[in-house]
C-alpha cells in the first residue's frame, strides 16, 4: 500500500500551530506559490465598469448641500435650490461634509447596514478568507460607531461647558423645524427700528464682473447633468471598498452591487471617490464656456468638488490623480480670462479655543489652496483666486478670539496666507470688528452688504448702503496692498423679513445693484444662481443682457434625449380593407419624428435661440413634466387635497366624505380601540375602518347601477307604448284597395323574421306610419312578398 502523501513544507510553515488562521489585513494578500489552486488571472482595469455619476440614475450620488445654497453661511429654511421641485419627487441633498441628513453629523456611519457573511449549509472547521474579511469589516464598523458615539458625547459636554455663542446655534436650512417662533414684542421692536439709509448711486456703466456661486441651475438639469458638486456618503465609500459582484460589468443599483462578502480594499474605495471627483472637474470647462457665452465672467468653485478631501480619516491629496484635469480647467480659464474664488464653510474657524477645530480648519484651507494651485493659472488670475473666510464664533470674548486668530494665522503656510480673505458675517462680526485686524495682518477684507445690514455698529454707522461708502477707501487699500482685484458680495433680504433672524434669508433674486465701484468684481449670492445675474443684467441693460432668451416650459432642444414614442393604435379589419381598396395597400402610420442630434460641445448651451432664462419660481420648467398617475378610487392623499382646494366640482364628494367620517363606531371597533397600546395601533385601526367604509360605498354604488338601468329601461318602454297608441290611425272611409294595403302593411311580419327587434311588436307598431301611398308600401316589401303576389295574381 503506497504511503500517504505529506503536506508540502510551505503549507506546514504557513499553517498556524493552533489551527486558526491569523487575522488578515483589511486587504488580504494571498501567499506566493500557494499549494491551493493558482489565483485567477487579474482582470484589466479598463474592463471594470466606471461608476455612473448621474444622480438621476445612481442613488449613491447626491448633490452637495452647500452648493445648493445661496451662500455657505445661509442658515434659513428655503435657502437652497429645490431639486425635488424640478425632479418631481423629494430628494435629500447631502450635508456639507457629504453625509446624509439621516446620519449623525459626527457619525456618518450610523445608518450603515452591517455586512453579515452568508451562512453556509455545512459548518466548516476553519473560517474562509471572505468570512474573516466580512467579519472584520463588521467589527471595524462597530468599533468606529462606538468611538464616534463616545466622541460625540464628549463634544456635547464641551459645548455645554463652553457656550460657543450664536454662531453654533444657527439653523440648518434643510431641517424640518423652521426655528422658534418670533416673539410679538421682538417683532414690534425690530419693525420700529430706524429705517435703513440707502445710497442712490448705481455703478453704471458697469465695467466689472458679476458672478454666481458654485452651481448653474440650467446646466444642472440638462441631460446629462453638468455640475461640480457631486458627492456621496462615507457609507458608500466603505461599501465600494468591496469589489462588484461582476467586475467586468458596469455597476448597477440592484443587479451589480459591491459584494460585501469579498475582501475589502482601501485603494478600491479611494478609486470610487476619485472617479466622482474627476467627473466634477471635467464639467468645469463646459461651465466656463457657458458663462462666457452669456456674459458671466466670475464664478465661485464648489468646496464639495472633492468629497471628504479634508476629512481627518478619509481625506486625501488631489495630486496626482486630479492634476491633469484641473490643469485643463485652468487652461480654459486662462483662455477666457475669467475669475474664480472659493468660500470654505462657516465651521472653518481659526479663532476657536478647541484645538481639534483649528486642526480641521487648517486641513480644509490646505485642501482649497491645493485645488486652486493645481489650476496653474497666470500670475494675476492666480492672485485673484482667493479663499473667503469668516471669523466664526466669539466664544464669549471677541478680544481673546482675535488673539487666537493672530496666533493661528502666523502658523499658516505661505500659500494660504497669499489667498486668505476675511468677510463680515450676519451673526457676530461687523465691518468695524474685522477691518482693523485686516489692516494689521495685511489681509484683504471682503464687504458683504447683506451681512452689514444685519450686524453693524450703530454708534458709528447706520443701517443701509449709504454710510458704509465712507469706509470704501480703507477697504480698497487692503486689496491693493497685495495687488488683488477687489471683490464684494451682494444679496438682499426677502421683502417680508422683519427681525434679524428673518433678514438672514437671501432673496432668490436681488432687485438692484450694490453701490460699489463700477470696476470691481461683485459676487451675487442668491438661491437662483446664474438666473439672479441674468435678472440684474436685464434690469440694468448690463453687457450681455440680450444674449439669452426665455425657456419654453418643460421643453429643451439642446440635448440628445430621445423623443417619447407615440402609442400605436391598432387598426380594425374594416379599416385595413378600406385602405387596401382605396390605396392598393395598407397605409403605415406616419414616420416617427427623428430629433436632430446635438453635437457634444453644444449640449446644454441653450440651443439655437439661447433659451436659458426661467422666471422666478419656475424652476420646474427646466425639465419635461412628468406624467402624474392618479390612484384608482382616490385615497387619503386625494381626500386631503380635495379639502385643501375646495371647489364646486368636488362639493358632493366632500359632503360624502364628511358624512362617512362622522358615522359612529360600533361596539366591536370601540373594543379594538380600547385594546390599542400606542398611537400607531389606533391609526392603523382607523385606517382599516376608513378602507372598509370606502369599499362598502363603492360596492353600494355598483349595486345601485343595475337598478337604475332597469328603471330607465321601464320608463323608456312606457314612453314607446304611449307614442304607439298616439300613432294608431283613426278609421276613415276610403277605397277598398287602400284599406287592404294598409292591413297588409300593419302586419309587417316578414320584415322582422331575420332579426330581433329591441322591444318586440311594439317597435313594429312604432315604425309603421299612419298612412302610406301604394308606391311607398311597395318599396317596403321584401323580395319574398313580391313573388307571392305574382303567384296569386
């Protein structure tokens, strides 16, 4: 008997002594020259399907929250562009750092589904590599959640002990809660404040550049969408660390998703983010050329162009993967002579007493500086590409906050110092607070007119745009010191706003221009983005005001979206036979209208007639109207809408619903309600009762229909009989031949042998005329009657 084959020495060396495999790294690497079957050949990277970066198709891709706002510091409900209104359904944008609203601000993994390995039918003695990787991934996520929860609790304690002031209490514009109701006394006091004193100066003729922030509404809703604020959730990054179920095919929302049972790779997750970043950057040249076509030469770049680039754990450098794409965007900028800038979020603060906030702020500033530097702009354009920053909270002591800012500013890199600009805000820091430190540290100061009208120094200046003009020379000098083209921010409060909190909300489209020098750059901060610039251009006939026209509602002729197919109507045999008899062949339906293909460079550019302007509040015109499918039999939603919009047409329906709702409950229902444990149980019972009553109503209507039809039929028969009695001829003296003819004609038996009459003999009586001539009676006889007459004769 041959001896048993021994294991190879390599296998003996790699096997652990206790029989349990060692814990693998997050990216398991198989040992070389393994005794098991050889590894499968590597797939080419080009074969793996790239991610679909269109948020209309891929639910993992979401709109950056900050880019949708009028400004990064906008903090009132209704400040963001309503994506759901255009798309026809609710869609929650991502938070400023890329997380979703449902996830915690400090724990973006709170809603992650735990990857559980698929249980095998037969229990194995030793776990497989995939099960170990999946288990380790679950353990890491659990540990991360615990760590984040502890960190969040600790930060909550610190925030309670250190009151950060009003800045940390700003409202989230996308939260459902609109904030506390304004006190009546406060409203009266604010309404009775001294009226603002505004300047009558208009910077005309305009020689500067008007700009908008981050997002172009017309291009965002083109097909395909063109925008630079695609972002995702950290959960999506972790999920895409796993390979696709079939890496050779493109990713699909349901059929080809990442397989969590496969080993995870940090590099694979990073590639997912990089593809998203490159999709953002590659849309920049198209946006610049669109702006050039319509006379806009200034734009703020979105801070969400590179999701999580400044994150403490998931952050990354932009070079080298984005260097080439950013350089191409910079080449187009240099060619057109446009200006760009950036505005880090309101939580990037250099005056905070918390070291972790300072670390986060410096990382964020370094990310923005790298993004602008990689554009490789000419010298003056590079100087004009600035970073706008707020001072942030006061933390109970403005002087101490300014001292901390001075210290932290000195530790910044030269690249950041070269670009940093301070702006007054609408919560704590006025122009008089920040202008001295800007002059001291040689930092340009950006005046925001909207913020100035909310936070200012009443002892030195009045509300409005008149008195602030006295500070223009000092403000301009801060820019001239570094040879940077001056810029200001302009927006207006909504007309109905009274209190300071209400006046923070930006008007979707300002009504006038700021009284600024006519040779500087002016950033219009408004929810309607480029449309707000168009509004000012039309109002004041600024350069380019006649280069655009109004869009046609729900129609676009500048994309390659196929036209909807018309439903083909099925022809009857009779129609086909008639067509063959008339034309000699069956006539085919009209040929489908083929839409002329738009060249790639012209997609989204407004078409031949430059239709890119939409009126205020009509953003839903930007896309074709979706077909509304109404539920059969209505429902709770249709009933609520009916009561919200009462009309004479739905009066009877409202009356019926009210009567149904007022019907008393029976004993059985009352017992069920008494046994209910919570409100949800009560609502469920009431919903069931409502559905039963609706079904009973519909059934009752169906039973009443046959009865109604029978009543109508009997009434019709009675009417026919009455008419027949009236039509019976009276006896008259006449020729015998005419009487015989009439007698034969009244029988009319042979005329109804071939078919049935609708009402028997009564119909025959009805159709017979009172008197007929001999010629008429002859015409109504059948051929059979004619033969019988000839035989008798």
